[in-house]
């Protein structure tokens, strides 16, 4: 499983890079808007510096024509580095761009996926990752689990190297479900990590262990402090 963060907040990335087995960082224009960086490329270079080259960095094009998207992609690679995954919306224009980028040997993440068919086209185009939007599909009354399952089946049938990078999560249960359905990677907002790991049940368990331990050995005693050597 690959676990990515769907944020470009530098402090958040720094914090979680030390906590979880972080596989990379994903962004899109809405995620960038939350940080409002004055200098976009400088900010993204800082993200890369934090995560290093061994983790994946996914940056989305914003152009509205194939030419503009290709120009965006080339500029991203020039300003950042040639290992960046170029995120391209999987529509008619985007597919033409994906085809060209793959011809140039560039890493591509096909994004804004709401249907199996979009995913099948992206797999056929040889993208590295495809990003189905789990919660947005649910809001459209689309069975996200089934879409991800069908995409995973297609990848297997085609013996493709494309990975499913499921995105757009609003609950931890959605993340679990997408992994069960066959997603190889998930990208999540830091709020979901907080929710998952700061639950009252976990805190209550930790408090209970602390109380039992302290009733035996006194307050502040740790295993390290009990050593007699
Ligand atoms: O890049 C895609 C995002 O993960 C979409 O997430 P969202 O539906 O919460 O905006």
C-alpha cells in the first residue's frame, strides 16, 4: 500500500513524513489555493525538498487546451524535476495530452476519474497512476467500490503496471473500502489521519494502561527507568 498526503502545507508534510510511511504528495489547484503560496514553483520545490526524490510528487496541469497543458507539464518538469508525476484530468483533451506525455516518457497520473470507462482509457494509455474520486462519486450516487474493483480487475487482466491512487476521501471507512477493492495507493487529507489516530477510544486505552502501570511502579516510572543495570 502507498499512503500519500493530499496537501501542500509544508508543516503538515514535515510532521507526517516523520510519523507515517509516506509514499508521496498529491496536489491540485484547489489544494494549492488553501496555501496561497506567493511563488508556486518555489513552494513546490520546498515540498520536494521535504519529501525527497524517493517519494512521488504529483502536480496538476491547469491549461484548458492540449497545447497549454503540455506547456504546463514541461514547465513543471523544468522548474521542479523530471521525476514529477504530471496530473492530467481524464477528459477528451486530457487523454490527448496523456498520450503525448507518455510518448515522451513522462510520469503521468490520470485524475478526475468518475467512471470505469475513463479509467480503462487511462490504463490503455499507459498512465502510471489513475485517481478515482471516491467521495465525489458517492455524492453522484455512483458505487465507488464497484468502480475501483472493476478498475483493479482491468489492470490485472491487462497485466498493466498502472496503479490505482484513490482520492477524494471524507471518511476513514472510504479509505479502507478502496484498499479492499484493490487500490494500490490512497491519498488523504491530514484531517483524516487526525481523526483516525486521535479517537477517544485510543486515548482511553492509553490512559488505562498508564494508570495500571503507575499503580504498580509509581508516577512517571517508565520501562527504561526501571532498569537496574
Ligand atoms: O485531487 C483530488 C482530490 O483528492 C479531490 O478531493 P475532494 O473531493 O475532497 O476535493
